[in-house]
């Protein structure tokens, strides 16, 4: 195995929110987006970042690991994967930011027979990532806003390449769920959700969507990382509003699913 160093922000064992069954979620460092609501700013940098705790001590988020070290940390959970139908989920940050690293990890896990999923913004170079995507069993793709100018204002990039990559994912035949981070007054209007559902219906044969209501749990991280100036306050849609949007999605012929 090529054992170049890979910056891993966190490895979360026994996760049940990032795909089927019991999973190990590996958060790889580095992201090309800057979503204003992001709850994981410690994953933005492709390098480890230092944070300061309230007592003045410091904590480093992220560490360089070899691919072998990552796989060895995953391997003890294989018994749980087999018993539950689970596996590994590659997340971030943007797990496709360094495709050569991800390819090594995905190939190694495939050789062990581990089921694999990824959660991605789809803001990547298709030609560099297609072979990796084809090795996966399941994908979560994020759709943050259907209006490209709004998308750019909210995340720093427009959605042209993202939506085109999602169409390509649909043609690959990998089981895929489109996830929408749902934020009050930002993207939870009927028109945006209807357009998103219509896009999913046309682009993804699995025709599945999940709404992820905004939360502000990440605020403490901005404080610890000295990034408070980048924190934006948003509101969570009410349960009634979420139910209404889920009904709207279903009316568009798209199945609403819940992994979180
Ligand atoms: S894509 Fe994900 S990790 Fe990157 S900025 Fe947006 S929410 Fe944060």
C-alpha cells in the first residue's frame, strides 16, 4: 500500500447516521467550500489546526496518518459491519479533495470486503474521482441551494459543477441520497425545495432526499479556533415547516428518507 501521509480530522466509530448499519466515519481534512452554516470548521484546512480550550490549554484537531494506520483503525469494527450491514463512510471536509489519497483508502477497504459510502459536496474534478465513486456502495450528495448565485453567496462557489457531477453520479448507478442542510430563511422556501426535488427526480434513479435541519452545535468550535468572525447565526425550521416540505418533496415523486 502507498503509505503517504493523509490528514484525518477525526475517526468516529459506531456511527449510525452516515449510512446503513453500524459505521466508522472517517472525516478527511480539507474542504473547497465555506458554507456559512458549517458546523465543522476544523475540517476546512487540509492540515491539522490548533484550538484553545476555555481553560487556556490547546487541542489539535486532525493528525497525519498513513493509509495503513487508517485501515488498521477501521479493521476492528469489521465484525460490527458484518453483523449490521454497515461499513465505512468517507466524509470531511471534502473527502474527494485529495483523490489519490482517497483512492488508496477505498481500494484497501474494498480488498477487505468492507462496504463503503461517502458524503460529498460533489465539488470535485469528475475525471479524477469517477473510478473512486464507482468503487463505493452508497453516496450522500449535498444540494445546498438550486439558485447558483445564492449558492455562491452562501458557500463561496456556484453550483454548476456540483449539479453536473450529481447528474453524472446518477448515471454511474451508485445508490445515492441527496441531502439538503435546511436553514430557515436561507433555502427552506417552497420554490427551492420543489426545484431540488425535481432535480433529484430527474438526476438520481434512486430518487431519495433527506432534509438535515440546521443546528448551531458548531459554534463552540469557532470560538476555540479563534474564528468567531466567521460564525453566522441562523435559525432551525420548525417541525411543522419540515413536515410541510417533506410532503412537498413526496408530491414531486421523491422519497423522503431519514438517516439522522
Ligand atoms: S461542504 Fe461541509 S465541511 Fe465544507 S464548508 Fe460546507 S458544510 Fe462545512
